[in-house]
């Protein structure tokens, strides 16, 4: 486990987070007293996330919808 003073942690935030994501634990101290411990979370499997919480894949309008209502197609293209 690595121990960092708070000011060093602030200066090296991105590097420290990369270390935590790689599996290392990091303890943050303020005035020599440990105040925070960062550790990686266990990986989340997609199957364990309820279906209603999973991200929705954006689908484009079908060609038939374009022929029926060009306003919908224009609005769909403007979204990106």
C-alpha cells in the first residue's frame, strides 16, 4: 500500500487513480493522519446489472420513417 500526503495526491491525481485502477491501494494522509484509503472496486459483470439500469443503444430511424415524415429524420440528424 502506498501512502501519500494530501498535497501530493492533489498534484498527482491522475497518476494515483491509474495506480488504483491497476489494483494498488493508496492511503491519503493529512498532517500525518490517514484520512482516506483508495482501493479498486471489484469488477462489475454486465449480467449482474438489472436490465432497466443498462445503457440503451441509440437506434436510427428506418428508411420507411424517412419517407413518411422528413421532420423526424431532420431532428434525428440534428441530435448528433
